C-alpha cells in the first residue's frame, strides 16, 4: 500500500520510492548528520543541480520563525514577564535545540514538496510488497 508524502517525509524516506533513507542515523545523536547523495534503494540523485540545497535555507528560516514566534508567545503567556533576558535565553535555547531538526526537515520538505523534478513512483513500494510476500511464501528461501 503506497505511503503518503507526509509519512515518507517524517520518516526521512526517499521522495521517489518512499523506501530508501535520505539520512543515516537519528535527528538527535552525538554523530554528525549524514545525508546520502543518492537513494540506496532506487538510485535517485537528491541534489538535482549544484547548490540545490541552498534553497533549504529559506525553508529552515520559515521553520525557525515559526518556532521562535511560538516560544515567544508561550514565554509571554507563562511568565508574564517583560524582562528581555528571559526572551533572549528562551529564544537562543530554542534555536540551538531545533537546529538539527531544522537542518534535516528543511531538506526533506524541499525534496518532497518543492522539487518538481523528483516525483513519487508507487511501483517501487508495490515491488517491495510483492517480494516480501514471495519471501513469506517461500519460507525466507531465495532461489
């Protein structure tokens, strides 16, 4: 059964096949985030043209603005303080905490929703389901 673009994006899957991983590892870990250059399953090249992911900075900026506005409103409602230091510390922490998230999901949003050159092909997922059913029927044996 084909998965939605949103589901594939949330799970960091390829925009073409929805099976291969775009990133290796987790969003928050001690290792550096590594983005695959091509999909390990279908072979689509993620960087459509040189410097393509510079456009992800605009998506990341939009995410950062949404996060900082939300945190600013939350600080204003919860603390009812007018001290600029509370806002400054809260917003600095917000930006630092969300930067790995923004890096990853800005690129994924760009790939899944803003790249007309890469389109979803459900045949990859259907082929995966067929091969899984064949494996189940054969008891895990391959010929």
